[in-house]
C-alpha cells in the first residue's frame, strides 16, 4: 500500500514537472494499484484504492509584447519643412596664388509665411528687411531677403561687422521672433498686416569664408614686348616697303626722260677740186661736234647733280 502511494505521488510530481513524463508516472501507478483489489482478507486492509488526482491543465506562458503601444492620436506638431538648398558654387582654395580670403559674419533667418510667392513683392520684402536690419542695429543695405516656393519660405541674410555684433543680433532677433505669433506681430506694419508667419522662425549665426581671386595679369606684364616695340615692329616694314616703291617709281618714270641724247655720226663730204675746203669743213665740224659733246657732258653732269639733290631731298 505504501509503495502504491509512493508511485502515485511520484507520478503526480513528474506530471507537474514535465507533462511529457505524465504517461510514464501514470503507467507506474496503474501497475502498482492493479495488485491491490478491493475485498477482505488478511491483507493490509480492505476497500478500494483511491484514484490518482486529476491531471492539471498545462500552463500557458504569455510572453510580453515587444511592440510599443500606438501613440495617442492628436494634432501633429508643426515643423519647419526641410528645404534642399542648391549646391554651393566651387570656391578658389585659400592657397591659390594671388587669392585673398576674408571672413563674413551673417545672421540667417528662415521664415515660413502663409499665402503664395506672388504675394511677397520686392517692396514688401524691402520693408521686412528694414525691420530686421533695424533690430540688428545695421544698415538696411546689409539685409537681403529671398523667397522660395514651399508654402512661402522667406530667407533673410543680415551681414554683420564682427562676431560679437553677430551674436548680439542673433539674441535680439531670437527674443523678438521666438514664436509664430510674435513674428507676425513684428511684421504687422508690413503690407497692412497681411504678413502672417505660421511656423516658429529659425535664427542661425553663420561664419562664411570668402575667397577673392584677382583677374589674370595682362600679356604685357608677363615679360612680353612693350607697346612701342610692337608698333615699331608692325609699322617699320610698311614704311620700308613704301620707300622702296617710291624709288622704283622714280627710277622707271623719271630716269628715261633724263637720259643723254644719242650722237649723230658726221660724214665727210668730198668734192672735186676742193679737198682742202672739205678737210677744213671737216675739221670745223669736228671741233663743233667736240663742243657739242662737251656741252652735253656738262648738261649730263648738271642733270646728275640735280638728280642727286632731288633724291637726297626725298
């Protein structure tokens, strides 16, 4: 009887420990309980063997859910939309030859207003820039406003003289434009109060490094020829060609007119009975021809001298 009770207790313990071993414990308890039937006699006792306790239901383990509960529904918090700005233009590196760099301090204010882009004319933007410049204690020419079509995004840039002035202007503008309502009240004098800011303005202080590249030097500064030398090289050959043409013109036009006249040969005429007279006339003619030749040679010399003087004058 004690062994049967021990088997029943062991089976119950095994069943509670592992439901898979429940069948093994139940089988053991049935084997031991079958040997002790109800009746009377000289045994340990009489009566029925108690039935084993009922099988407990399996435990169900519920794992905690890893998903967070959905957020409560409500009005979304307004945020300034992200605006993709165009890529910056390439700048000359600071180490470039002849480049000069300087720092510029800028307060950038981003405003998102109601309406459309056509409502904000240059006159309205000018009035808004004057108010911002007055609050930053700078000239109105230091403030510039641009408009982007995304609702209506107004970007104001105020150029400051120093870093301390930039920080002071940022603090003053941030206190004046701390909410959309205060920003709307700030611009209430513009366009008869039709400027309505619908988001909290974003105010930033930026330090920009600008690089100035001087223009390239002119070719005359690179060791080239001066302007006087270039003019001489260009005009000199033309003058030489002109002088050569003048000499050629003079040679071919005036030289044939000053050529010496051709000599006409003289023939001696012999007559009968007057040989002496013919010889005398021949001698006289020879003397006269010699005189003509001398006069011609003198004329040629005079012409040559005049020609030389005329050439020298030219």
